C-alpha cells in the first residue's frame, strides 16, 4: 500500500476496548488522547460498566464512543437516562448496534427504532454510528444487512464494519454498499495484532462485547490467528489497498478491535507508522 494512504488510515484510527477492570489503566498508559476509544457493552452485565468507563475516560480527555445496544435498553425512560448521562459526560458520539441480548431487555429488538427515537429527541449526539457486516452475519442474510444500512441512513452519520479477514470480500462489500447509494462514511473494522491464545482467554474470561461474541461464532477465524503468517493487520491492509484508498469507497479510517490487547495494538501502530515515515 502507498505509504501516504496507509498513514492516513492509521491517523484516523479508533480503538475498540472491553469494559474490564484494567481497561482504564491500559488506555491511560498506552493510548494517545487523539485516538478515539470505543467501549463495548455486555449483554450479561448490561450498560452500567460501559457508561461508567465512558465517563471516566472522557474525564481524562479522551474522545469516547460508547456502544448503546438497542436490546439492552429497558424502555424509553431508560434510553433518556442513558442519553442524559452521556451528554453530562461530554459525549457527542455513540454507536448503536442491535446487540446480542436474548431476549431483549425491553421493546427495542433492533437498532432502527432506537435511532428513530434519538432523532425524535432532537438528535442529542453529533455523531451516531451503525454496524455493517462485510462477512456474513450468522443470523441475518447479507442483503438484509445492506438494506438495513439504507433504512438507518437518515438517522446515522457513519458505519463501522464488523470484522473481516478476506480482502476480496471487504472490497466487494464496500462496492455493494455504495451501489445501494448508502453514502455514510465507513470506519473499516480490523482485528489488531491479537494472539490466538490471548484472544481465547479474553473471550472465556469476559464473554462480552459484540466483537468477541461475533468472533466466537466463527471458529475458522481462530485458525487464521494461529497459523504462521495466517493473519497480520498490515497484510490485510496491504491486500485491500485499492478498495480502502479509492475515494468512491468513502473509507473514513480504521476501527481496530483490540480485544483489550491495547499496548500491543498501539505498539504495532507506532511501529508501522515509523516504518512508513522511513
């Protein structure tokens, strides 16, 4: 990949983290303030750990994007309470997936009703993100997921793509989204330099977060992490260069799934940037 294009992508990176006990300490120790931090939400533990960590990181000067899964919201009053709490913390950007809670905690079974309600509340957040699925969702047909982005476009400002390890699939998905006239900018989801053993330990220990849950449904992906040379974020970025850097793709930056290997992810990013500068 041309150095300039890769540097630009790495310069607009977002780090997705899990709200674990040591996450705040890891972020403070390793993540620069100009890197956006997104905080996942647990279908088991609910929104409280997400809201708590979001407030603490925002107080430290980070731009934080909490996940607010629709299926974790108990009712309209709960949604308003979450909105008020986040606004008080200075949050102006939220990510609204459907979530994995089964059954839902309340009346919202998908993201679209929540997005519509936020619009009815006057659009309390300047930026609102929704999910895209380059690789097949385990429960939803691909055409339905692309159509869902079309339905959400009036209420959202950007798309975050879920994990994808196949450059061809990722490029084709970006093209399909644009053919549907979905013009929202896309933050391309990429797994950081995660080790398989650590990923498995994290998934077992925490068992939360849409990213971890989605990954555990795709056992073959673990093979990619385990095989020598089977996966590296740099290799994926290089092989997807054309799609990622094509202005028609509308790629706004990278969304790195850290799986709480925060130090390793930032070290990899800095090392790659240093090499590109050379």
